[in-house]
C-alpha cells in the first residue's frame, strides 16, 4: 500500500513536517533491530473493496472477507505492539498507531460466519446448515453406489483394475473402456484424449446428482445472502476502516524508507530551521547501490555551506568527480526534505531550504529555437528572478557553451548577483576567472577535486579552500596525444595560464604531502594513547598483585606462628604430664623435632610459591605492553564443550550428550529427545555420572515412552485453524510421531479453498523422515485428509 504514498512523496520546506518524517523513519529503522518482531504481514489494500460495498445490496467475496479480517488483525497487533517501554522508545510511531480503530464487533461478526481459509461455516445460518447436511448425506450415498458399480465393472472387466471414480463438472462418473460403453446404462459426458476411455454417469445416480446440483445452487444463494448481511454490518464502519487502511499504508511507507536507510547505511542527523548544509562523509546513494556486491567503494566527501561561505565553486579535471560531488549534495538535500534518512557521518548537520533550482545537462530545443548556451541563460534568468537567501542552486559547467572569454565574463557577472542576493549554491566550472573571483570575494569558497599526478588519474576527493586544475596537459599525455602537439598547446596557452596551472599543481602537491604528514601524526597519537592506556592498565594490575602478595605473606606468617605456638604449648603440656619421666620426655622431644621439621618444610614450600609470585610481580612491573587481557586469559581457562561431552542444563539434573555445535547453541540428545540449547547454559559433567543416571532412569524412560505410545492418536483435526496456527500444531504432532516410531498418521484439514491443504503438504515435503503424502480414499474423506507415511 505504501507505493501510492511513495508516488506522492515530494520536496517539502515545512520544518515540522520534515523533522516528523525523519523521526518516524529513524524510529522504524531502529525498530527493525528489536528482538520483538514488528507486524509486517497482511498489509492488504481493501479500500477499493470498501468503496464498492457502499451501495446497498453489494457484497464482498469470501477471499476479501478473509483479507479484511487479517489486515484488521495486523492493525490490532500494531496498536498492541507498543507496550509501556516501547511506547516511550518509539513515541512517534506509537502515536501514529493509536489512531487505529480496532473494530471488535467486525472481528466477532466475521468469525461467526467464515473460517480462516475463506470457507463459510456450516452454522453461519440454519438454512446453510440444513443444505450442507443434505449435501453430505447425498454425496455419501452417491459415493457408496458409485463404489459398488465400479467394483462390479472391475469384476466384469469393463474398466481397469486401478481405475477410480472421477469428477466432471461436479458430477461423479466412471471411467469405462470404450469397447464396453454399451454395458453401463447411463450418460456419456466425456472421453479421454486417446478415445480408449469414456466417462459415464450411471442412470441410477443421475437423479441424485441432479438433487445435489440443485442443493449446491441453493447453497450458493444462501452464501450470497449471508455475505450481503455481513456487508450491511460492515457498511457503517466503512469511513473508519478506510481511515485505518490509510494509516496502515503510512506504516508500509515508513517501513520502506527504513529498509532503504538500512541498505544505504543512512542515519538521522540534527536539522536546523535555517538554510545550511554541513554534510560530512557524504556518500552518493545511487553509486552506493550500484557498487553494492562489488569491490568498488564510493569516495565520501565533506560538503559544507553556511552563512559565511554560501557558494562552493568546484573545479578540477574532467571526469574527476565535480558533477558527482555537486549531485551528491543536491540529492541528499532533496532526500532529506522528502523525509528520508541520508548516508552521512554522525557529526553531520543539515538545514531546510525553501526551494532548489538546478541547471544540469543540455536543454537545447529546435522547436523552441534554443541552443545549449541560450537554454543555460534562460535558467540563469529564472534563478536571478525567483531565488532568495533560502534558495539552493546547483549549476553544472557554469558559463560553458559559448566563446570562453565572453562566457566567463557573463558567468562572473551572474555569480556576483548570486553573491549579492545571499543565495546558497554549488557550482562546477573550468573557468579561471571564476576561480579568481571566488578567491577574492566573501561568501564564496573554492573547491578542488584531487588528482594523482603520479598515476595521472582522479582521486574523486573534494578539498575546499583552493581551486583545482583541469590537468588538461597531463590527461592529454595519458590519452596518447603526440608530444609535439602537447608542446605546441602549452606554448599557445601562454606563460600566465601555464604558471597558474603550475602553481595550482604545486599547491595540490604540497597539500597532499602535509595531509599525509597530518594523518601520520594522528596515527602516532592514537598509538601513543593506546600505549598510555595499556601502561595504566598494567600498573593497576601490578598494584593489585602487590597487595595480594603482601596479604598472602601475612596470612602465611600468621599460620606458621600459630602452628609453632600450638606445638610448643602441646610439648610443654606433655612433659608436665609425664612428670620428668626420662623415656617419655625423650619420646616427646623426638615428636617435637618431627613436628618442627614438618612445619619448616611446609613453610619452605610456601616460601617458594610466594617467591614465584614475587618474581612474577617483578616481571609485570617491567612489562610495557599487555599482550593478553585478563578477560581473554579467563576465557581461555574455561573448559570448552566439544561434541561427545556429557552435559547438563544449569539448574537441572538430566544429563545428555552433545551431538552438534555451532557459534551460540549446542544440540543435545537426552535419550530419544533432541533439543537445541544456548552453550552458556550448559555445564560439563563426567561420563561416569551420566552412566549412573542412565542406570537409575532407564526403566522410568521406558515406562514414559510406552505410556506416550499408548496415548498417541493416529489422526489429528486442524479444520478451522489459521495456517500458522495449524502448522505449529502439526510440527509438534509430527515430531512426537517420529519419536515414537509411528508408521502412518492422518491429518484432517478439509477441502475448502485448498490453502490449508497446500500449506500442510509443502511443510511435510520438507521433512526427510516423511516418505510420501497422499489423499485418503474417497469414501473416507478423499482430498480432505492427508495420509502421511514415514520412512522405516
């Protein structure tokens, strides 16, 4: 629906309107990265349908009713998406979403009469229920009789053994061999392409088929009556519905702008309510899209216009990027004032211009008697008459198309008028007099497209503050023009022009040299800053290590003293208790010496460990760079999980095996159950513990599987479900069937319009465990039931 609004999108000088559109687009761009996905489906445009329903007696198609319900559900989902925190984060979009009408009565009314697949429900009216009940009974009676006749024909050889009942024009018929067409009493309705088979409607069921056909006509009339009644209920809400669809179209339009912004890496920048342009690292969006997927990169340029320097005069070599730089500025400003985000850097700012005047290309016309130059003069005349200080002008190859001396003089006079009027503009030229004029007058700024004189090729980089050379002589050399011609041209140009170009080249060469020096110094400053930060981090680590060593040394000294005191006190107590018995005293002394030796030995080992840490501390104080951060060391010391390891989910006791790994998740097998789990939530455990658990739990697992097999149903009914809801139910059901090793299941989805059947079949065909899908036999449901057979 947003396509219509894109066609209406236009340049606006309304500051509030532009900034509102920019905020909305920026919010949607940010919204695309939210974990909670924003409703982006079922943006059906039913405004023409609603307009058609306004006259009495008109009614919608069932497919249109389904689309109406789905699109109203999208409106409801958008309105409810903005919860409290998201409502504040995306205030502009939330305010836009509040204008949606939710129409609860229409939801209930539609749900009463129609399914998600577009089939009118049997109980939509008593008459329809009666008709469909009659149809079901009669069709069942016809099917039984036809099966009986077909079986008899097979036994008599009137038809093939593999023959089945066919339907022609809604009537059941038998495929009979052409040679036996007289053996079956009935009406021949059709024959095969080869003429070997005829399709006969037996006389015994013609009357029943006629009654079925009459009932089907009555069914259609009743459905139309139901839809007319629904249209009567919808009609009072049509104005509000159309207004809501207009808002839905706006969301579609904003989403398209946000997706374009993501593709261009475009952003929202501050906007002043004044005429100003401060584009930094501006990228031409058309070139960015054209170069996407290639090795070529767009050169970003800074393009700045303000009150002090209103007009930028760009000069430089042919095919050097002058026109592209000018068009980049114009296109980005136009995009901005159309409410689009633009590809510039974060420090860029912009303003609002009242109007933009452009003179690019050749408007010569034989019909209007306009030459190239006269068409340019007509444009200059219009700009001088209508431009004001809030106007942005873009002029390519200013003054060209006529004799250079006179053309340059006229261009200089027009440029002076632009300056006097305070007009903003970007102008490209090769004329030297315009370059001199810009250098000697306020409000103008020269700009040059850089040129690599060594390689004789343009760089496409804009440098402001100096004029650019055309490098015509150098380009002529590279083009292979004879050297004598080039020498002659240089002499004809005169010393003044040659000196001017020479000085320009020298200035550009020096500018390039100092720019390279500046970049080198900037790089060294960054490296120095990084080194200082590393030294500060290393110093902090060293101080922490010193504190740890001191604290550890204190603890160990206190422990040795405490052990020694306990040993002495214990020895004295034992000697006193022995009452100076020499043998006992001797034994106590020996025990004392042994304990003393043990304490000294423990203290020596601890001292060695402490000395190693002190040595490491000293080494740390000598280091100047941190090669590996503490976080990296800790990360490397963590136990990595590999395929085949025994693991458990944190906080749970069940142990499983790792059977597959990727960057974030691991696929774990818990017996016959397989699941995907975040790797950070897993804990490694021993295989011995897993075997113990398997012994304890094997009988419980077997009992669980047996119980599931006993309770498993070989069929499932998904009629009346939406496609996404039905597929979720089928996914769980098929997974359980595969786990329990079931050979065959049946899915009842009904016939209807066939949408649900098609979605089910497409999903089942993606499963490698499914061998085939087929329709149930006609007497048991036919195409309304899908029989799923699994591989053995």
